[in-house]
C-alpha cells in the first residue's frame, strides 16, 4: 500500500466508510492492507523521530507493547536496517510464547512473503533477506557475552531477575550503522528503569491499558476496572505509573537494589521456608529458599511460591529442598502443624522438617529481619519481582502476604534462631541452577 492509498484509508476509517472500501479490494490488496502497521498503529506506537539509543516503552497491560516491539523489528528488517538481532525476554518461554509465537509476536504480524523461518532448537529466526534474530533469556546473562548485534528488542525488562543481562546486551550492541534497542515493559521502580529514565539517549513512551480499549475485550476491560481501578496495583499495571515506596513499609527498593548480588558465596546452611496457605482457593503458599553464606550474611536464593492444593505446595517445597541441596524445611505451624508435617511427609518422609510457631505479631517478627537488610547483611541473588513488590508495599497495619512470612521464617532460622548451628558448607555452584555458575 502506497502513501496515497494509506492516507485515503485513514480518511475512510475516520468517516466510517472503511468497511465498504475493504470489500472492494482484491485479495492481494486486502492482504497488503492487513499487514500495513502504519495504518493501524496509534501515534504513541510510532518510533520517536530522533536519533535515540534506547526506546523505552513504559505502558500498562494491553497497551500494545508487544505488537509495537514486533512491528519495529519487522520494519527495521524490511528496510535493511538490521542484520543481527537479539530478542531478550524474562525467560526462554516468554521469548518463544510472547515475542515470537504470540498473538502479537513476530510470526503473527508478518505476511507470508516476508515471514521469517523459526527454528526453535537453535532459538533462531531467519528472514528471506538474510537478517537473523536469536532468542535469549534474561535468566542466562552469560549467553549474551560474546555475540554482537546491531538491533535488539528487550521485553519486560522491569521484571528481569538478573539486571546484568541488560549490561551484557548493551556490550554486544556494537555493530551496524546505528545499533539500537526497543525495551517494552510494564513499569516498576527498579534500578534499571530509573537509570534508563535518567539517560539523555533514551526516548520514553508511556501509556495506559485504556489507550488500546478499541482492541481489547469488553469483558477484560470490565474486570480490570472492577478489580483494580483505584488500587495501587491498578495504578502500576493499568495506568503505568512508576510508584514510589509506600510510606511506613519496612523495606525500601533502594535498599534491595543496593544489597543485591549476582554471585553468592558458598553457603554454610540452606533452608526452604514455607508459610502454608489457609485455603487453596485464591491463597498462595509462600515458599522461599534462603541461605547463610560463609561470610555470615543471609541470601535469598529462590522464590518458589505457588497457589494450589496441599499436595501441590508440598511437592513444590520438596522439589526446592532437593534442587537447592537444603539441609531442612522450616514451616509455620499456625495453619495446622500436623497437617503441614503430614503433607510434606506424604511427598517425602525423609526430608527433615522444623515446625515454627508465631508467638509474636508479624511486625515484631519482621522488624529484626528488615533491620538486617538495612545493615546490608541480607542480599537477594538476582531480583524476585513478586516477593519484592510485597516487601516494599506491606505496612505493619495490613495483613502480610505469605511470601514475606516465608522469608521472615527462613531468615530468622538462619540469622537468629539457628545462627550458631554447625556449618555444612555447600558450594554455591551446587545449590542452585544459575547463569553465573554455568
């Protein structure tokens, strides 16, 4: 479709006559129109008109971030601006299921004559003109060491567990005439997002879920409004606000960022802490794996929290125990100690279990642990989005989520109650599957 035809169609859409126009097109013309992104995109989905290095799209759920990223990649390939592309998502499955094969992914928005070939086993897309894209997971930053790219699409960067993945991506973005990256994400006040917002070479686009209301199901819109409108999570997930810390919260995001690490030391002890859900209907069972390093500091190694039946959370707990080579499971007994022990024993009766009972309120239990964070004695190995959101949004007057309770139980066992237990040194390379030890 040429510029004159595109302009005509846009006028017909505005006047409500587009349906009749489309009915008179040939199959080839209709196909060309269907895949002409410049006709259907909103102004906020157009690339900024200046020489930026990073295009950061901070927008709510359903805004059209994925479609925008995929279409930008397609346009750059079509115009010969890209030859070697990096597609980086939160996980390998996210890259495949959303960025490549999703409803708004690269394959779906490409016409037959210009659709790339996808070889999943090689994590590779190849276009007819020879351009190639390789899929990477932000959970494996080391895979980005070495390869060079002239273009990149980074999706949900605010949720990447290892922020170093961004650094490795940028180190390799060094070939071609104008290497650039589009980063699409729902906003969270992470260190990376704050850094990008401060840079002069970053173009920022913001938008809400409701900007794309014409392309979203009414049921979805009604549910989002009913459940989240006017709430803190709605401000973040729908309206794309970059929220500040909650006044009165025990934890601050800056503290978590300042003490975060990607290379933990060997562990003296590792425990899997469990805070069982009172009900399997809508409630989560907090399962957090923590370790005591040889340096005497505490380390959060994994958040394996699940929502499900007792058998499901019991299985997840035992799996975490073996995966991290833990020395025991610490479980809260307040929600029925006998039931908890029985549930875990049903899955594996050889796993050592320590039942703990709350004799003090949640704030009294959490405060010493929060103080250790402020003293830089506890570190997160990577980022744990949901756990950290709960930590930085919980105030003592409200009910504490199960992830926080599990974290507090685990760190109390390692740093306070059982800190003098005989050490059993577990090399970090054995106790977790991490890109830093591959």
